[in-house]
């Protein structure tokens, strides 16, 4: 599939939003736990509210995280399954990479003896 320049720019913004460890942790928390309030994220991450609010900005701007107001409460969530699937694929890729490297190390050590 050929990707347009616009698709590439959009993808780079998504990857940039996920590049910060705390933002990636927020996305994982929302995927694993379902909708959470900003207060719950503050407690879970042990970060100041202002820091969590700032970390959420790029996630919300790219649509990776959405907010749903229910009365006075705002619930944050990850829409759909796409982000979960991307993160799962990355985890599998890293596990496969680690297994390949371990096998290569084992073969190199075995041939050196």
C-alpha cells in the first residue's frame, strides 16, 4: 500500500505523541483499565495534575485519547482497538527480536568453543 505524504505526516504525529514514556504509559493504562478520570491518572502515575494535563494534550490532539463528559466528570478513554493492536504488535516484535538475538548469541558462543 502506497502512503500519501498526508498519511505519513499524520502517522508521525501519532508516533511523536506516543514517544514520551509517560504518554505511552497513559495510553496503556487507558487500554488496560478502560475509561479513567484525569484524577485517577494523576494518582496512578504519581505526577502533578498539571503535568498529566500537559501530557494528555498531544494524545487528545491526535485522537488517541478522547474525553467524554458525564455531568461534572470527564472520562478519558482510547477509542477503538487500533492503538491496542499497534502496541500488541510492537510487543510481539520486541519479543521476537529478543529471541532472535538470544539465538544468534547462542550460536556465536557455540561456534566459538
